[in-house]
């Protein structure tokens, strides 16, 4: 088969292009290649290519801008979804609330359930890979510092919203 391709002066890349593009009567092959029943095998081939240094370079060059767009779109959606969970009016912030509120009880469900991608990015941006890969608990000094900083900015944003709402 490879000899036939060589004699026809068709490279494997050309053949793959024909199949994926569905050109020249290759639509059936494209449908088979991209069928859900073939998904595991296709992912295994991509993983194999990822694990080959030159293949990894090619895949990274291809996926990086697409991945960035996907992550940005996901984070934007998460932030829009989080607004309803974090919105408060001055009526919501009475004396009882101010004296007993707990940022962790407010942010933890949002962080885990509404903004998991953003939370993972924040964690990656604020902790070293060595720390992320270690078996340290969630109570590491760095994470506490980061969480405190994160909580401060969220508190600041909520207070700004409260004061803005109170002046309207």
C-alpha cells in the first residue's frame, strides 16, 4: 500500500488531507475516521504523536492558539455565570451579614461549581509546578496567601458593587 502511494507521488500527509477533507471520494473514509466509534483510536493516535518530540512540536504549534481561545471563551462564560452567585445589593449587606460573613463559604462553591477553569488558572499562576505536583495539603502557606489575596480582591469588588448600588 505504501508503495502504491509512493508510485502515485502521494505522501501520507496528502492522503490524510484527502481523507479529512472528504475530497476525491474520501468522504466515507472521513466519516469512518471521525465516527464516535473510532474516537478512542483517533485519540490514541494523537497521544502517540504528542509523545514523539517532533510530533509534540507540531501539535503544540497547532493547538496553542486554539487552546487559548477555548480557555478564554470558557473563562468568560464562567465569569458571566458567576455574576449571579456573587451579586449583592446594599439591602443584602445588613449588620448581621457584615459581622458574620465568611468569604470561603461564598467563594468555595462558586470556585468549584461555577468557575473551575478560572480557579485552575489562578492556582497555576500563583503556585509553582513543584508545589502543584507535591502532596502538600490545601492548607499550604502559598495557597493560604493566594486565597487571602483572591479573597481580598473579591471582597473589594463586592464592596465596590455594594457602594455603587447604594448610591443609585
